[in-house]
C-alpha cells in the first residue's frame, strides 16, 4: 500500500463511469492504495456490483452508487465516460459537483478503418468543455494516457508512466492533489503540464499512442525526461 501523504488524507474519490475499463482500472489502483472510493454509474446496481468486486480484489473501502449520489459523496470526482456522454453527464451533475475538484480524463476520439483520430471540440478540449459546464467546480485534466488493460491486470504491480496534469495556475492546490493521486499508484508520476488551454493536444496524443500500441502490440504510456 502506498504512503498517501498529507494531500490525500481524508479524501474520498468518486469515479463517474467507474464500471468502464478506464474508471474501473484507476479505481482498482486507488482502492489498493487505501483511498476510499465510490464507483458511480448510470445504473446503481451495476455500480454496487463493480464496487463489491473491487473491494474483494483490493481489500479497499469501495462503495457503488448512482452517478449523482457518487458525486455528492466524494471530495474529488474522476470523469471516465465516453466522450459522446460527457456533456450530458456533467450538465446533470453540476450541483453535486459544485465546490469539488473534478478530474477529466476523457479523450474525444473518433475511429475509422485507418484507426483513431482526435475529434474537434467546440470549447477546445473535453477538459475545457467540463470547465464551461461546471463553473462552480475546479476542473483538472489528467490520466489520458494510462492503459486500462495494465490498470486492470492484477499481475501488473507497477504501472510505469507519467501522468500529464493540467489546470489553472490559481488552482495549484487542485493540480497538486491530482498529482498526488497519480503518485499514489506504484510506477506512476504526476507531472504538471500547463493550463487547461493546453489540454487539446494532450487528449489528442492518445490517438498516437493507440497507433503505437497497435503497431508494436504494446501498452505504451508517456515518460517526461529531465524532470
């Protein structure tokens, strides 16, 4: 179990879309690190089932609730839903997410026979869209490039990748908190990578990593050198 440090003491994390592979995988790692976790889903029964499974696998404190109840119960919420449901979900949760840190890891991608490609987003990026929809929350972008397969593999002890964390300069406590969430997972390191206006290229880079992984049959992540 990781040493959580002062930043994460007393913090409960909700994973909205926590029954999908990315949300479930990050939830598994945080539960294993000793972070109290709430799995959120459109279907409360599905969330409860996923939470029971994760609690059994990790020994962690994991509950499952409908998305709105999960958002209300947590201090920090990770948004891990497909982009086509992103705006509707956040619009519906503006009230329970008010005053909280919201971590957006959504990658707006399309797929065709040539592979993955980034979608144009009217607000600039999924993270900027989240900030526009949640004006009373503090939105931080992170965890875009982490392999769901590695996160969910119980044989993978260390998930060796850096996590690009983006947020506004006046919200340094929030970006530091999200970096601590990355550091809580063995092998990961949170790296501050600029303001939300720079999130589009971080989200789009996921399409390149998908191409790398397809070509080399890998689960590639990102490492920042010299830091």
